[in-house]
C-alpha cells in the first residue's frame, strides 16, 4: 500500500502538470471509486452483460480523456493484480505483464467500463472462460476480453432485433396515419384522442390535420 500511495502522489503531480486542475482530476478520487475492493463490493450482483451495461458506468476512454492515462493505468493494473491474488496458479502475472495488459485493454477495449472489466475478471475466477490450470498469461486475459466483447455485441444485436420486431408488430393505422409504439412515439392516449375526434366527423368527412390539431388542444384541457 505504501508503494501505491507513492504512485498515487506521483501520478497526481504528473496529471496536475500536464492537464492542470480539472474536474475529478486526481488519482485519489479515481482509486476511491474504482479500486478493486470497492468495485467488487458495489457491483457484486452484476453477473451479465445486460446488468453491467445498465449500470451506465463511464467507459475507460472517457476516464482517460478526463484524467489522462496515468491514473487509469494504475486502476487497471490494480484490478489485474487483484485477479492475480484471487486465482491459485503456479505462474502468476508479473507487474510488467500487468502493465502491458492494462495498455492493451485501454487500446483495444476502450469502449467498456470498469464495471464490465470487473465482470470479466469475476467470470474468469469462476472458470467462465475455461479452467485456469498452470498459469495466467497475457493471451489468456486478452481472449477473455475478446469473448466478452463478442457477447456484448451479440447483446446489442439482439436488442436491435427486438426493437425492430416490436416496431413491426406494434403499429396501428388510424385514419390513414401510421403510429408506432416504439420509443414512445405512440400511446393509448393518441388513439383515444383520435377516436374522440373521429366521432365529431360526419360519415363522409375527410380527416383534416389542422382540425385534428385544434381538437387535441381542446381535448387535453
């Protein structure tokens, strides 16, 4: 911990020199929020991609933009070394390897969040990506991230397909107008207002948009 404090103080000074005083600008705050134990305690119940994304946590690219790379790399290395301690293998990740892995994560998987990284490492501990026997290697770790990234993309594709299907099935044509339920573009009140307006028209009367707009103003009062 003494070494970590020294790194933190040094990193703070580097950040202040390079970026000046900015919002949430010191590594202490970053470590308080994203240190492995804090993240574990806060997000222990996050076990799926959907849950991780629903946390709406800041992705690491934004953290890097706001704080610079130094503090973020420290946080990533801490998570990697925490994983190191949690898995009982003969050959563990070295500090040099931890730094290289942190750089690779930041470079390739910049769009994910610390919450998602915590999920990946938790899954690895439980053997989700396969049993770890003799050693944890850098290629192993990067394969975990690749697997998660693929699952993440599949999640977005499924969501998009569901939205498209919802759009196809939940649509109503009223008086020649297409109303869509997707994204709150349609609701029951609109249909109720349209039906009420239609009752005011004669059998041969045509739908008049201006008249309908005026009717809505009166109906909603």
